[in-house]
């Protein structure tokens, strides 16, 4: 089996969990089989001394299919 990992960034005004879900859901539109994510970094975007958005950097891992393309 061969797996590939890609780095993604998700941003949400709601929560860290929502930012991760947004990144995974968007990647899932073009990449099938994402089976794990590793959170690399979490940051908060602040405006007027208030947290406005959460930003997460993740690595998403999926299996490379064994199909050959002609």
C-alpha cells in the first residue's frame, strides 16, 4: 500500500474543529479516501482584541489506488 499526505489550511469563525472539517470536506470534493488528518498548527486571527477566526494547518492522508492509467 502507498499513501500520500497533503497539507491543507482551513479557516472558520466558529471553532478549530469546524476549520478542520471545512478543510477535509473541501479536499474530499476532488480526493477520495482521506482516512486521517494530523493537526500541524492552530492559530487564532484577532481583531480588536477578540478572536475572530480559527486557522488550522493539517496534513490529510489518503491511499494511492493501484489502478494504472493509459
